[in-house]
């Protein structure tokens, strides 16, 4: 899940190699009754809103130069009925079933099954095989790839919602966060001084959403790179207000202009971001039927 609980908390899973500095779970004020719930039907896209380097736009194209990179975006609810969950569970490998079993709460077990099973169903269409036959390789930081080749993909889930971005020919990362109340000093703990300055310049009412915009853009980048939160979040800058872009980047990751960022609101109460190593090419964003 995107907001990662710390050891000893009731939810979540698996020990991680994420530096303490990059964990925000304990800093999020738990206020379950304030968590927005996503619509119940699968395959929805509420609002059809995206923020890109051209500000708000419908699903379509993000300008670049020359030919384009096609990105397919899928959004689905993780709260499915027992019958559907059992059907989806049938796709999971032994490893995945074992992983599901290690979640502390039943709700997290069920949501993991709904995320992983649906991921397999979607990827199976691209790999032209059965969902159960989809096989993954993982990089040293856990980023999955399709074994045997195929498009790049990345998954994110938060609360009861999942988002999957599939790019035909580029490294991709995606992040999704449910907007929840935050402790006031959280930006100072994770963001660069430049980002904190930009965030604090926003009106009071935009502070929480601004935080999540910044967080999701940064996490989408570290997921596109494949290092996840082992990469220090204050080691690069993204823009917070206005068109999303990388403002500062270490040379080992290439030129800032090689990376495209898209901000989106896949459902009320959620903020998401996609990062793609586009090499300056245009992005063609699609929402295929589920
Ligand atoms: C990747 C990471 C940022 C995801 O954080 P999160 O906010 O909890 O989770 P999200 O919902 O956004 O994304 C989870 C999905 O990202 C993908 N993912 C996992 N590791 C990834 C990585 N290094 N880069 C990109 N994507 C990754 C998986 O599909 C995962 O789905 P799953 O949990 O169902 O397997 C975080 O787990 C991390 O930093 N991991 C690296 C830790 C590490 O190096 N571990 C080494 C041992 S594997």
C-alpha cells in the first residue's frame, strides 16, 4: 500500500529496505472516517482529469517532439465480492499466495489478491497468454517486469484503489495516494528545501493536496528508475504548482528533459502521478476498456 505503516502497526506487510527517512506511514494522521472511498464499480475513471505539462487535459496526448510513446492506464477498485476474489485468486502463483497470506489484516490480504490478480489479467492480454501463465522477473529493488519481454508496466495501490500504467517502449513509474490529513512538518522531512519553499508558498487550502502532488510525482520518478524509496527523495526536485516537471536531477539519471511527468486524479480523494523516460517524445495516454 502506498502509505506504508511502520513495524508494529496493525496493517501492511513485509520488512523493507526503505530508509526510515523515506517512510511516511507514521506521519500520516490516522483518520479512517475521513478517508474518501472510491466508487464500487471496477474500471472507472472519475472526472477524466489529468494534469500534464499542458495543465489539465482529458485523456489524450502530452506534447513532446516527434513520434510518441503510448501509455495505457487502468484504474480499478480493490474491494470486490468474495466470488470475484476467488475467481481472481485462481490466477496467483504460489509465491503470490504466500505473500497474500503474510498480510496482517484480512482486508489487506483481499486487496493484495484483487490487485495482483487483476494485474495478471490485464498483462495477459499484452502477453497473449493466460493470466496464471504471466511470469515476472524482479530487479534488486523489487520492480517487476514481464519475464520473456513485453511492455514496461508499473502498479500502485492506495486504500481500495489500484492504478496500472503500461508503456510500450519506455521505463515507467506510477504512484497513487489517498489524500489523508497530514502532520504539518511532513514536507520538511522528505522534500528538498526548494520544494518545501514552493509548497509553503501555496494557499493554506492547497497545502495537503500540494504535498500529495509533490509526493506522487517524486514516487513515480523513483519507481520509474526502479530504485523505489531507496533513492533519497530530497536528491531531486519536481515542480508542485503548475505543469509537473523535473527541476533538478543528478546526471546519472540523464537529462531532466528525458523524463515526462503527468499528474492525475483517478478518483475523488486520490492523487496520482506517472513518470516516463520519454526521451522528449510525446506521450499518448489511453484508457483501454477493462
Ligand atoms: C517500490 C515502492 C516505492 C512502492 O511503495 P508503495 O507506495 O508502498 O507501493 P505502491 O502501491 O506505490 O507500489 C507497489 C507496486 O510497485 C511495484 N514495485 C515494487 N518495487 C518496485 C520498485 N523498486 N520500483 C518500481 N516499482 C516497484 C510492484 O508492482 C508493487 O506492487 P505489489 O506491492 O503488489 O507487489 C517501495 O516498496 C520501495 O521503495 N521499495 C524498494 C525497497 C527495496 O529496495 N527492497 C529490496 C528488496 S525487494
